[in-house]
C-alpha cells in the first residue's frame, strides 16, 4: 500500500458554461491522483456565492469530496447558517473557513469578522458534521501585527474547532518548517498542510504574490525573468523547482500537499509525476 500523505486541489468557480465544462475535464485528469478532497473558492465579500455552490454541487455529483470555501462576506450569521444547511443537505462534509476579503470598491472601514468567529459559528450550528480547514501563513499574513500574533490567531482558529490548516503558497521550504516549529512551540498540534502554487507564468505570479503577500525568492525571480518569452522553458523550469520543493516538504514530514491549480491540470499533474506520485489509468 502506498504511504503517501493526502493530496488536495483548489479550484475556482468558472464564470461560463465553457469554463464549467473545462473544469470537469481538469477534475477528471487530476482525479487519477486520488485526492482526498477538492476545495472551491469563495469570492471577495461572497461575490461568487451562487457560482461556488454550483461548482461544489457539480464536483460532488461527479464523485469528488468537496470542501467549499466559506466566509461571512456580506452575510450575517443567519445567511451563513442557511448556506451551511444547504451544504449539509447536499452531503458536503468539509469546509475551508476564511475571514475573507472585502469586495472591490468597499472602503477599509467595513467590519471583517475573524476566521475563528466563523469556525465557532459553524461548530455551534452544525456540531461535528463538517471537517473544518483554515488558512495559515508561513511568511505571515500581510496584515499581521507580528509573527507571534499571527501564530496566536491561528491557535484561536483551532481553539474554536478547526481540524487542520492549509498554508498560503511559498517557495522556501525553510519558511514552512520554521513556521511549523513555531506553531508547535506555541502549543498548536494540528496538521498544517503546505499550499503549492505551480509556476506557469512569471508576470502573473509576481502580480498575484504582491497582492497576497507571498514571497518569491530573489534568485527565483531572476531565473524566471531570464526565460523571457520562452514559455515552454519557463514551465519546465517551474515544474522542476516546485517538484523539488514538494520533495523537501514531504521528506521533512509535511502532512499532505494542497495544490492551487488555477483550474488547470497540466502543471499540477506534471509536478506530481515528477514526484513519482501513483496515478490510476
């Protein structure tokens, strides 16, 4: 029996019927690697509430174990509870509980509810029905007051009832291992699964990383820029870099790998093959 730790894949809700059909194909390709579950994102302020629900139900009907992302967004507690009831009625057993982001155009004075409060609401309303995953930040959340404060709030999510954490993506294994050690020293003993972002486009990776606070090491930025318009070369290099990262994480005891697929199968599948991951025919 293969002793590999579990895999999971993140998808976002497509905006068109063509995008939904493409996601079905992507899910079929990646299902060959036997993921434990797939997560589906929830737009800023709950802006993709209905598309997220439709995507979750499509994947669930296709046989996948699905973990919808959930945040308060523009909803009050009753709105969140109604959504929880919908997921429970559909047979969903996992959630990714997030503080979430403000929708575009909303000023900074709007109140955001902490993720630990959302986790506590889920537990009050749904008991132990859902396995709850939360977010963690090895390179620390961009809005954190300090390294220790960020770890404190992760601990509060677990104290409220979360089962495991999934990290923001990173390209330095040392940052992950140091973070896990710091969490253990703070009394956090739950699984902290590293998030993996395949590298397929230099410019988009730089833009997205700047928004979410993920660091691209200086050496990697120069190497990626050096490929210029050679997209095939860049993708091959990206697969090599991320596969080496995955190897080191697994060798160091990471309890799984969570891939941010961007609704594409090719790069994630290539990385897993480079890792020698079992794949069904």
